[in-house]
């Protein structure tokens, strides 16, 4: 098989799984959570899903990535996620980047950049600078417009209801396209 074909195929799969991560994010939005979704995949098999649930679980660590990693570890009955790819709609924060390193995930595809807290190059570069010298492949931003659009729509909706937003992310995405 030619490399180019393999790359094309991987690109199609990445888009497919990132869309499913967006569906997870949408579930969060329906529950009033900041919509960020995540999927863990190994060999095209989905091992774990998650969306941000900080409000409903009253837990600042209940990020989409942490919940999806936990679900995948339960499914595999193993905390080592070697060979897994993590798909997430927003660039992971330092906490999640740490969890990605600890769980030995080999590849990450992320949607939109997080210019305030992004730990895959936007503010920090935790996975490339990691002292464990683990190799983690990073692809992103990918489908950034779509991933950002979901966050922007969520904050726009909240603002229109004049609800208090208790997250810094609201300010960040408010500065993005289409929300001036
Ligand atoms: Zn996080």
C-alpha cells in the first residue's frame, strides 16, 4: 500500500472520530456543560467516550479527556493505553496532558486550539517536552472551525439568557470569529 493512501485513510478516520467526539460535546451542551467531547480509540474500536461534566459532577477534574480515559481503562481493565488514539474537540489542558502521559496514549488528534490553557503547544508543550521521553504523536488543530463553533454557540446561548458563566473559556472563545 502506498503511504499516501494510508495517510488519506487515516485522515478520513480522524475526521470520523473527531465528529463523534463533537457528538459527545453536544451531549454536554444539552446538559448545560461547556461542550467539550472526547473519544479513545484503539484499532478503530471505540474504548471510551466522555464529555466535560464539571457542573453535574461538581468536580473540576471531570474534563472530557479524564472521563474518556477512565472509561477506556475500565473497558481494557488496564491503565496502560498504549496504542490508543485520543480524539478531543479542544486542545487538552495541562492536567489532561499529564493524564495522557501517565496513561501512555500514543497519539492525539485535537480540534480547536485553546489559547489560554492549551498544553499541546498553545501555552505549554507538555507532551513534546516531557521528561519521560515518551513519544506522543500530535495532530491538530483539526476541524478547528467546527469545534470552535460549538463552543461559541454554547456561550452565545448562555449570554442571551443572561446567565452567569463561570469559566474563563467564555472570554477566550468570545474573541473568536463570529462572536464580535
Ligand atoms: Zn483538561
